[in-house]
């Protein structure tokens, strides 16, 4: 296994342990609404939002790097997206 996969499994295991231990209901305000939900669901939603944000951030940086390299070298690479 790669180090990245091992770290991901450890983080997911820790999140699972935290979710199991925190099953009580919490109330919080989100703009104009008062939301009541289980801490477990709140942790899961936060994890998903964080993973999606990280994924899209990495994609954006990869595209920016490719455009920079294309402008710098004048060469195109397989799989490049044309602006």
C-alpha cells in the first residue's frame, strides 16, 4: 500500500471512531435557519465537503500548472485541456 492510502485509512478510521462516540443531537444556526441533527451526520457532511474541496483544489492547481508549463515550453501534453 502507498503511504497516501495508509494515511487515508487511518483518518477514515479515526473519523469512524469519533462518529460512533458522538451520536447525540445538536442544534446550530446556519444563516437564518436553526438546524438540529446528529453529530455523526454533521461530521460526515463536513468530511464530504472537505474531501470535495480538496479534490477540486487539486484539479484546479493541476490545470494551472499545465497551462503554465504549456506557455513556458510551447509544447502541448497529452490530456491537456484547451482554454
